[in-house]
């Protein structure tokens, strides 16, 4: 019996990395009976057959699991944003940080195209909230070492609206990355942005990186499953103020004696973050009424 991690899943065949070796495995029927479909990112126990292929006997407990893209055990979401061509809507960023928080995943904010615009407002906003915030330029190489250090030893997924430089950043981190991903697209016979296929790649520094689609298709359903009362816990910078509002059931929208609103007024919580919170709260309220 050996353990490993699933790097790739295609039509019931799982590529598992175990002790530096890649083994193509099938899942035991028992797993299907238990209704546990292995996901890319799963830590698994395998047995090796005589012909060198393997069988997945058991999935080890998951830290988290996403539906879209289908991936387990993500340590962090690297949210690539830009202050210029295209300008990233802070609401998209804040929805992603909430999804990360909901899944016990760190969020790293990467402000790309720093050669064109340093993104001071974004940098200040997310640093103030306590996120690791890195300025990068795929063009000049600024910040690439810092980003490389931030993903080292972890499983990360990169997300970002189209055009912010996701592919360029991955390519700057690892010149082989695009060659590897282009290869996958060719095999599947479609472009990498139209495919639901997820694969984990290991960078030279040992970082494990998922090639995933952009913001639009990244598990927004997870957010919809959150209750509106839970939302306050998904904005990490609210944490010191929760429990200090006049009303126990304070929604932090416009209540009197709200400690969160006071912190926004004092400039401790960024206004744009609170606006995103209010917008998500409103969306979740409407959803809860239907349910
Ligand atoms: P993606 O859609 O997020 O994968 O974005 P791409 O990596 O395809 O980049 C979109 C465009 O932005 C391309 O023309 C890149 O050359 C350009 N680009 C990406 N990163 C940078 C950067 O740091 N600085 C500048 N000036 N241009 C960049
Ligand atoms: Zn409040």
C-alpha cells in the first residue's frame, strides 16, 4: 500500500504521483458504491498491479473540495488582478476571497501589469485587510520571485478575469507551463479555456499549480450555498469587530451601533470591501427567500 496525490483525471483513469513516480490508476468499485468520486488533488491510498498500473483503494480526508473546477485540497487561490487593461472589478475579487474563506483556503492577491500601473488602491485595500498582496509584471519580471515563494510547497489555483495575464504569469513562473498545457489541449482537441478539464502541474520549485478557467467558471455555486449569516465570517477583516455590534443579529448593513460600520467609517475596513459584502448579502437574502 502506498499513498500519493491525483494530478490528472481523464475518463476514469487517474494519474497519481507517489514517491516521485507517476502511476495510472483506476478507482475500486467500492469507491463508486460509497459515492466518493476521486478528484484531482485528492490524497489517496493505492496498490500497484503486476503490470505497473494501480488501483485507488481509499481517499484520505479532504481539506476542501470544489465542484467547478473539480478539485480537492486547494491550499490557496491566487487571484490575479490588474488596475489597467482590463481593470478588475473589486466585487469579483471579493467574491473570490469569500469563496476561498468558505473553503478554508488562503487567498493571495496578485496585482499584475505593475509595469503599466502599480495599482496603489488595490494594493492598499487588500494589504489593509490582511491578505498577502503581491505586485507582479509578467513583462519585466517584477514580483515573480515573491510569487514563486508564495506558491512554494502548496497547492494553488490561479484565477482572474480574462486578459489580466494569468497565462503570462504562469509562463513567467515556469517557462515550460504553457508547453505542458498546450499539450493537454491538443490531446483533448479543444482550447484550454473551453475545457472543464483540470490538471495539477508541479513547478521546478515544488509548487503544485492547477490550470483552471477564469473567474466566470470558478465555483460560484459554493457562494450561493452560504447562508447570509455566514457571510460576515467570510470577510476576514470584519473578524475583530464581530460580536461588538449593539444588536446580536446585526447584518452590518445600516444598523445603528454597528461596530463593522464604525470600522468602515474609521477607515479600518475599506469601503469597497463593505460594498461587496452588502451586495453579496443582498444576493444571498433574495436566494434565502426563495428557498
Ligand atoms: P489571461 O487571459 O489572463 O491568460 O492573459 P494573458 O496572459 O493572455 O495576457 C493578456 C495580455 O496582457 C497579453 O497581451 C499579455 O502580453 C499582456 N500582459 C500580461 N501580463 C502583462 C504585464 O505584466 N505587463 C504588461 N504590460 N502586459 C502584460
Ligand atoms: Zn454590525
